[in-house]
């Protein structure tokens, strides 16, 4: 019984890492497409999303099957519950990558304007968070997971600063309004991706230690 | 050892050691307390001492020649291993339901009131009333009320087990010990007995030994994990099955033992 379950859990881990790698790739491409204005690359991100969606559904069905057939407890139960959540979070990250790709098309139609903040830098930070969160999942490393959670503050600060910069830019030149609103939404998508990477890392801590650290833990 | 703090326990066990004949020690100094009107499950691999421990609570082990007990078992304020303990009275106070249902070859009615008869109760209306309340309490009344005077041996396995529960509660015990009460039952009868355990906890303290981990998780408030005659972990069931504090408990409940 334990051996069978062990196999199922190993498969599940393999699948979630496949999904994680695919999502990481999408984010990287989406940021690159934005920064370079590469609409073809953006198109690939958009059309590739169904692959992520299918993986997500497959993973969820796998989790439900294991819950029903093996009725796992303790660390096994926490593993499956956190995989269910991480699965959902990763799929949402991929959706935001599609949103970024769509902004590439929108900006392509506008007259070129300079972005008032560094998209590449923010993108790199979010990519790094995602990578750290996934590494913490592979290694079951709660120290790395907690570092990932901490990093989100940096992304949040960046987003707040971007917001201020965009407001300022709009005030100084209303003609650039449309393009600047797109840049604002890009900052927002990246910030949300950071939140979702944080969720993944928090679920890794729950998986390993059984401790819920979301919202500062239970008060 | 991970421990559960219990205020005003109905059963308090202090440094309990149990030796089978030949001085084979089966319990190595158990300290555990059971809260009143709750269900506590004892789990652990075969030979871990859980049934031995359970049988210490109504001195069933006294039936084994050459066994020896050290330590205290205080039930409802009295140390049951005192020399002047009335064993009949103890077993009235601490009822037991076994793995295999053991109805007597008598009518359903006589089975239920067996304990009261032994205690000399003759009042017919009291006996009638106790038969009805006990069978209702054991969720069996509706199925047998038309044939109370037929043999209990004609009941199904699940009904027989509930009859044994009715017989146990007829003498109004404080504590009911259950030793694998569902292991011989099909899933439907098991579900009925489990539902019944949920209802009985309103009035009785229940200590149940089970090999079925899911059953322990479903029916109990607290769970104690024993291994090789030691109490390894004792905690709230919902915590123990989600986040056990001890590695051995984790390995056992996830099936990775040994």
C-alpha cells in the first residue's frame, strides 16, 4: 500500500515540476516579448497556454484520484493538498504570462513610448522568485521557500514605485495615456505573479513543516 | 513523548507495566489519561500493547494465569488494582465490546438485561424500559422490537454487534471499551456502528482499539499511538492525522513502518 502510494506521489511530483518548468518558460518568454516588442514570441506564449491548462487539469485529477484511493494522512496528505494549490497557482501565473503577451500586441499598436520603469528588471525578479519557489519544492527546502516569501516585498515596493512613476508620467503628458495604462497593467501582472510565487513557497513550508505561514500564520 | 493535557480525566493511568506469564513485559510504564465523554482511539501495529492496555481497564487480563500488573489505573476516582476492588462492579462500570460479537444463546431481550439480571434486578417494568432504551441507544430497536423474545443468534453480524453494545450500555457504564468492534463487519454495518459510537459519546466515555486507521480518524476525538509497549504520541485526532509530532507516528500512519 505504501509502495503504491509512494509511486503515485513520485509521479505527481514529476508532473508538478513539469508544469512548473513550462510556466517558468512562459514567463521568461512573455517578459522577453514585451521588452523586445516581439509579437511572434508573444503569440507563442498565448497559443501555448492550452498546454498549461491541460497539465493543470491532469494534475488535479491525479490528486483527486490519490485522495480517493489512498486516503493519505500526515505528510502525504499535506503534500497532495499543497500540490493541488500550487497547481492552481502555477496555472494562474501562466494566465498572467498570457496577459503580458497581450500587452505586447497592444503596445505594438500604440505610438512607441518609453516605459517609465525597468520592465526587464522587475521581470527578472519575478522569474527568480518563481525559480526559487519551484526549487524549494524540489528540494523541500523551507529556508529557500521563506526567502522567496521575503522577496515578494521587493516586488511589491517596485510596483508601488512604478505606480507613482506612471501617475507622474500621465500628469506630464496626457497624450501618452493609453500606452502608460498598458505599462501600469504590466507592472500589476508582474506583481501578482510575485504573489503567486509567494503562495507556492508558503505551500512548500506547509508541506514540509505543517505550518501555515500565510497571513502571518494563525493569530 | 508528545502528550495531551487532560483536565479531570475519567480514566487515569500512571506508570502502568504489564507482564505476561514468564515475565514478558508488554507495557513499559504507560502514563495516559482519558477525558470523559469523548472517544479515544488506541492505534499501533500488532503486538504494540494496545489491546493489553485496553484490557487493563476492566481487569480482563486477570483471566490470564501468571500475568502481573504494576502501576495505577484510576477510574472514576478509584484505583481498580486495589485489593478490595469488586470486579463485578468494575465491569459494570467499565463495559466491553469485543472484536467478534458474542451474544449469549438467549433471546434478544435476555441478552440486553443479562447484566441487570446478574445484579438481581427483578422489576419487570424497569427491565422492559431498560431493554427499550438500550436497544434504542444501540440503534437496534426499530429492527428487533417485534421479535424481542426470539434468539439473538438469528441476528445478522452487524445487528449482533449492536446488540452487544446494547448489552454493554444497559448497565449504564461510565466507560465502554471496544476492541476492534468493526473488524468482522461489512462496510454498511461498520458505518452503522461508527455512527453509533458518535451518538454514544454523548453519554459515555469510549476507548476503542482499532487497526483501521481511517476508522480511528473518523470516530475519535483523541488518538494514542503505541509501539512496542510504549505510548509514543497522544493527541487530538485531527492534529495527529494531519501533523503528527513524532516520526514513528508519521511512519506508522502513512504506512511506511519498518
